[in-house]
């Protein structure tokens, strides 16, 4: 069974990878998703348990689906 920290870590890694593929900074992603810059960093470092609403905002900002973000978690 996967523990909570592993889920957050894998999710954060996926966000970071998708963001880097788009060639955008944490600040740009935050702006596009209407979230705070430090919040994006906390997600990528697995320090925050993100809500479904914010996952949807980030997926829109990354121009991808929620299922692609969660793939492999």
C-alpha cells in the first residue's frame, strides 16, 4: 500500500515534469492557475495536500487533463 507522503511526492513530481515540459516557471503556472507562487512550490515539494478544485485549476493552466496529471500515482 502506498502511503500519503508517497502520493503527494509522485503528484508533485508529475506537476513539476509537466510544467517543465511546457517551459514555464512556478510563478507562471501559479498565475495561469490563479494560485499563489509559493503554493505551487509546496505542491511540487510534497508539502501540501492539494484539493480537487486546485488540481482542476492546475490541469487547465497546464493545458492537460486531470487523468494525465494523476497517471501512475
